C-alpha cells in the first residue's frame, strides 16, 4: 500500500480525461490520472468500430497538445450529405462553402487516446496509473481521500470524473443522473464499400431512425452508425453477414454500391443523460460522465473536449490567483456554462429526432422543404457548418493559449 498526493486526480484516461490531464500538467498542476485498463497498441487493417467525428476545434486542441501528429489513421472529410429516404429534401455541405480544406476527421478513439498517452509520458507533472481503479472516497473539508483497488490511498484537492456514461465518480459523489430513453438502439460496424467514399460523410433519415456512413482513412472503408427501433435491431442482429450487408445497402439507397461487413456488429441502447449538477465541492464531471447525447450529430467527443478546455481554463485561472482548485466558487462557473451547452445540444438532438421520426405527410413535406431551404441559403449553410466545425471552441482555444501557454502554436 502506498500513499499518494495530487492537486487534481482525474479518473478515466480516455480521450477527454487524458486531454484534461495534459492541459493541467502543462499548466503546472500536479495531476494523478487513473484508468482501469491499458489500451492495446496494435492495430489491424480494419478500423476499430469505436470512432469519433473530430471537429476542427477539437483537432486544434489535439494539435496544440502535440497529440495530432501521432495519429496515423485519419479520415478527413471535405463534404457532408444529408437526405431523407424516399423524399426530395437533401442538404449538402462542402468545405469550400467556408473556404476550408476539410470539415472534420473520422478517427478511431484508440488512436486519439494512445496519441495523448504518448504526450503524457513527456509531462512530468502528470502521473499515469493504469490499470488502477477507484473504489471509494471520503470527503473532507480541504481534500478528498481516495481508495484504489490495490489498497493505495490518494489525498487530492479535486477529483474529476472522466470515466464515461456509467461514471463511478458520479455515483460515489452522489450526483443524481437525469436520463431519457430514446427508444432506439445503435448498430455500429466497419464496412467495405464498392464505391470510394470520396471524403464525404453521409447520413440518411429513415422512419425508424438515421443511418450514417463515416469515411475512414482508407478510400473504401466506412464506419456505420445505424440507429433504429429495438424490433428492427433484433431482426438485423439475427441476419447472416451477407444478408445484413444487403439490408444495409438498401437502407442506404445504394449510394456506395455493394457493401461487405469487415467487423462484428455492436449494438448499443441509446439514451440521453446528464448529471443534475456537473460540480460540487472538490468534484467535477467532464465528457460522458456529465452528459451523453444521441449519436445523430457525432458531437459527443467534441462536447467532451470542450468541457476539458473550459475546466482547464477555470482551474489554471484559479491556480494563478492562488485559489483552492476544489472550491465550489472556482468550479461553479464551469458547471453552469457547460451544463447549459450540453442541454442546448440535448434539446437540439431531441427535436431533430422527433422531427424526422414523425410520419405525418404534412410534417414530412415541411421538413423536406426545410432541408432544401437551408441548402439554398448561403448564410444558413455557413451557420450549420461553423457549428459542426467547432468555431466557438477554436475561439476559446485562442483565449486559453494566450493566457496560459499550455498549447503549442
């Protein structure tokens, strides 16, 4: 048994937790980062099924942390195409619409995590312990006492939960969770396509739910996210790979020709959830531990990295002013701002799901006209693209970089 001390302990060494630890460590904060497992370093020819759509704002965060160059398998996309099945409405975006080279990148989560861990190894202020699990906490006036699964004790001034949707930190801290069951399941897999994806992210809205094809680094590989009702998910999961691929091709309007499954199909129930409070004295939540949304927008990790940036800014400001990092007065502004942003995204995704799940012919006509209308108005297209590219995060990144010098230019 050992006794450890840290100013901040982050539980969860995934993309968001690792990024936060690196930001704080480079700002001079003594950080302990815990993760329950060590990610496998080897990759095969077929992409992992867990991927993220990285916005330009998130890419700049990763680049500023020097992690982006370590990522070898990046699927840049220059265009997006959205349409409703068996209808006239469609919406096409291009990087050229905002004079940019790309709209974003599709990247395997493990590639991002390993790139961040590589940089963590060069940051002496951060101690990474993995595998290591939190098993208990006792809250004191000036610090928390944490117990780890190997019997080690940790005294820390602030505990950050970056441990995902089923956060143990959130549970131990008694932060209530509010959730909504979408009544949908997501089927996730990697597929080979007969036709090249040409760097275009595509999404079709079906009555049962949306189906997205996300372009990977190889020209004829895509990651799919097929959201549907449980009954259809049951039927699809029972199919042989060839039959599944044929159903997928039909559901996708044959946009990329014949399809071949390259991975197992994973099934995930979809729920929207958020913690009633993102902070309390000496506790803060980031990423999916604080909120998780429908994958419709592909914004989960981008929201999480924005959380990490906002919390790092708040804590480094407090450090410079010689304030207690675990004080609720320090944490509260972060909690208010990020909860408001998460609720805004949750509301938008809920409205979009409801709108496209409505089979009323009049509603169907109106939403198709709306898709066509947005596509024909340059100002509206630009607003959509700027939101997807994370322009607000880019602006905040510049502010944090100027104040704290924790990012490379």
